[in-house]
């Protein structure tokens, strides 16, 4: 183990600080439900943006992205469109404002502003979104749990701590043991302190990660540009653009990388890209999934601040995160022979272990502690944000709605504690059965979300869509998504989950439309109030005419074209922010200059077409 006393001191100091934050802020969080779950809707947008970006800087995702960068080079910038990462641009441009105007506490509570409090399908639509939220939260918690285990297994070898553990741990469960230990710290400060402690903890973690990422990038630059040093990569690795086929051949360099490309199913990169783009646009139009991202939007002080927060996320997340990703990739390429032994498994090379193996081999004392602490904080931040979202749905949308609507504030807070504990235990148990990071990632983003997109796209953009349609659309997507996961687990189906997504989407779309026409439209007063308050664009003609009868001076939202223009610019700006640190570390001067000039031009235009016009619908 390479950890020294200064490294351990930094790690212990961070863990103690998190515990103290949870304990100190517990009284503030216990004042009422909104204070506990949403920070009292009093936190500034830049703090919430830092927290949201910090939650997205998760350890599992970063391990995955480092492995992608190693194998696919600059072309790896497109693969996170699986999420899709550009959904933050849609939120920035208009959807965060639409969502925040509801003044709701959770996504399930938001449904009342769209469908009303009573009528056909109201209760079932509420229940289905709660079920989806809990499924996705538990999936993300298991996803983070797996990444932490892989990280710790290399970074702190079991032989170094075995003698200090008073019970026997089978070797196959060592990663899970590490995961449980650090999960307990995250549970303590997030359950006690609520959103206030989560945001403060995320800000501290972001500062640590910034120091760590920039330091790793500088070390990689220094090593790369030493005389005689060069990275051995296949032709096309340094080019972010691509054709129909990937055409990256690692033969004679790292042969197992070719196997990973085949296993990933990305060889026909043009087809893969089109599927990602097709899915990504629809997923982004659906708005945020009911997880920590939605909770941060609902926690902002105003709709305008919600948009600012979503835009701030990309600016502070992508350059910093990719400084670490490209830095670790360059170090791994330069010294692959040194770390290759740490990457081997019975099934071949596990490229997801590049991140911990590289950190463990090349970072100096002190910086090692900062990086370790930051990455552990990344896990804890993602875990705590997801836990907070799950608590909100269990307590606000089940306990207070169906079991004890008149619960006192004291009882509500204690139910939050109980719900948090139950969610953590369930997440840990699920984490024990997950094979690797990519398995659960693919199911969440391509399978489960396939059932989410159609219903949630239509709720914003089509007036005739109702609660019954929402329920049947969600059900028609989620059940096949779960069946897909089971069939793939038993080897009945094969291939990328992304390629099954259109089937899930059209099943869900059919369920949404059929369910909507099987019941009367939503109550006219509810629709008019939603249309006046949220101000959506889309297929709202009958409602618009009804509102005009009540208020002839009313003007609808005519910003679709400007929103679309800003979205295109925002997505290009995201790509520029991603490439910026990569070009700097690799020393690619001309591409860096073109990238920077393009980014500055886009920023100038968005200042005029987005920032200065935030109050317009």
C-alpha cells in the first residue's frame, strides 16, 4: 500500500468533517420538510450548481470514462451521450424553468400541477413515478457501490488491513466490505443533515477534486513532454471525429483493447452515434429523471436561478473532470507495462481498473491523499444525493400522502431517517449482485429510461395527454425494461441495451397514447392553470384558446426556435469544454486554438440569446 501518514490524515480529516457537518446541520434540517429535502429553497444557484456537478462527478462514472478514453481516445467524448450528458443543455435553456415553476417537492408531487389531484388514473400515475424513482435511485446506488469496491480493492490492498478487521471476510466480498464502510459515513451526514449538509459536503468535495484533477493533468503534461516520451496509440486516436466504422486497431499495442471494442459493440460507431443522438434528444425533451438532479432544480430560489444552475453545471464539471480523465489516460499509456498486471482478471484486461491502478503508481505523497479523498467524496456525494431523492419519494409521496397525511414535523423527520436507513440497506444488498459498472449503467440509461421517456416527453408538450396515459405509458416501458435485464442476465438476449431502446420507447409511446384516449382529458381548469404557470410550447392549441377567452391579453410561449438554436449552441459548447483540457494536456496547439475561439464565440452569442432573456417564458 502506497498511502503514507499525510495521505491518511487528509482522508480521516475529510471523513470527520463530513460527520461534523451532518451533526451540526441536523437542527436546521429538522425545522420542516422543505428544509430537510430541499434546503428550504434558500440556497443560491451557484452553490446548488456546484453540488449538482459534484454529484455527477461520481467514482464509477469516472472509472468508466477513463477506460473509454484509454481505448477510444478523443472519440470517447461522444459516448457519454448515452446518458445523455447534453440533457443539461435542455435544462439550462428552458426545462429547468418549466419544472421549477411548479413549486413542487418531488417529481411525483409535480404531477398534481399537470394532471390535478383527482380523476381517472391520478393515483396510479403517482404510484408509477414513485416506483420508477425508487428503482432508478437504487440502481444508481448499486452502480456507485460497485465502482467504489473496484477502486478500493487496488488502492488499499486487503492484506494491509486484514489483521485489523475482527471478523473473516471472504476475498470475493472484500470490495463490498470497503463499500459498506464508506457508505456508512455518507449515510450519517446525509440522513442527519438533509439537503443543507449534502450541498456543503459537495462543495468541499468539489474543491478537493479540482485540486486533484488539475494536479494530475500537470503531472501528465510534464511526463508526456519529457524528451523521449510518447504515447503509443492507433491511427485516429487523437481525432474526435469519426466515420461509419470506428477503425481503431490496437493490435501490437494493447491487444485486449480490440476485444473491449468488440465486447462494447461500438465498432459500427456511426450507427451507435445515431442511436445515441435519437435516444438522447427524446430523453432530454422528457426532462430530468426523478433523482438528485431534479431535486437540485426544485431546490432553487426561482425559475431563472434553476436555469442558471443547470448551465453552471457543465461549465464547472466538464473541464475539471476531463483534466483528470485525460491525465490518467496519458499516464496509463506512457507506463502501461507498469500497471498492466493490476488490470488483469481471469476474463482478460479490465480497463475500468486503469484509474485506481494509475493513481496508486504515479502520484506523490500528499497528492495521493487529496485524490483518494476526492474520489471517495465523489462516491459519497453521489450516494447521498441519490439517497436524499429516494427519501423524498418514500416520505413525501408514500408516507405523507397515503399513510399519515397529518404527521407532525417531528414524526416526518424521523420517517426520513427510517426511510434513509432502509434505502441504504437495500442499495447495499443490490450492490452485492452487480457484476460490473457497465452492466448496471447500460440497463439504467438504455433500458429503464426507455420506459420513462415517452410519458415524460408528452406531459410537457401535448395537452391531450392525461394521468391514465402517463400510467400506461410508464408501465408499458418499465415492465419490458425489467424483462430485458432478466433475459440478458440469463443469456437469452445479447448486444447493447441501446439497440433495444427503440422497442421500449415505441411500446411506451403506444401505451401513452392508448391510455390517454381511454380516459377523458385532464380537467380544463387544471390544464389552463398549468399552461398559464409553466408556459410550455408544443401541442397546446385548445388550451391556449381557452386561456385567451379568460384573458385576451395572454401571450403564449413562442420561443421554440430560439430554444432550439440555443440548444444546438449549448451542445457544441459542451463538446468544446470537454475537449479543452484534452487538447491542453496532449499539447495539440492548433486544435486548442480553434476550440477556444469557437467556445468564446458561442459564449458571446448565448449571453445575448439566453442569459439576457431568462425572464422571457
